[in-house]
């Protein structure tokens, strides 16, 4: 390489002029016409949602602390999770609504959504939990074959859960 930048750039200019002629010669035989009448279509899988944890029927030990949150871990495919109001015209896009015993108690846009136990009158017992994917308008999103994207779990909470495994 030369010590003088202007000499280096002059060499590049001369070389690029030759490259331009070569490219023009190669492209001379190209046309915009195509005899291929087929159009490739891309099929995407329908969106899906599944619940990885907790397991159905699980006993969740929540102790005595007032602000306990029980995480629900999801797996989503072909689905965009965004905060409410940010999907716009994006297809297969929404946020999650978590309901416990029929009442919406939390919303989220990640693959972990929590069931907050603060303010729950009877914290220890059985909870029927439903997580639904909804669009910006709050309408449930459809998955494959027109089914609503939702998962359900029944859990039990207690101050302490015995595993029954012995000593």
C-alpha cells in the first residue's frame, strides 16, 4: 500500500472503471422478462401457544409473603407478542391475558406471564388459570383451524406443599 492516500484512491478509480465495463458486458444479456409463469408462495405455520410450566394440577408453595407471583412459562410459535396497542396491522400479533377463576388479573407480552397473589382474598386453594392471546382490540386471536389461542391450567396454592417423598 502506498503512503499517499490520493495515489491509492486514484488506483481504485482506474480499477473500478475496468470493473464497470466488465459488469456492463455481463449484464447486457439480462432482461426483465421471464418465461416462468409460476409464482412461489410461502406458507407459514399457524400460530400456536403451549404452557411449559407449571404442570396441570401442580401444588405451588407460596408461603406467607403478601406479594407472591406465580410464573407461567409459555412457548409460542409463529406468533408475535407485543405490548397492548403496538401490533397495528401485523398479522399473528397480540398480547397475553391471564385470568384466574374467570377474572383477568394480568397482561403481558413475553413468554412468562405471572399470576399475582397480592390482593387475592383466599390465596390458598384451587385456581383455574386461562391464558389467551388477544389483539390490540382485546379480541382473541385465532390459531390453526379457527381455534382460539389459549391454554388452561388448574393449580393449587398452599403455604407449603408436601412432596410425599419421605426422609
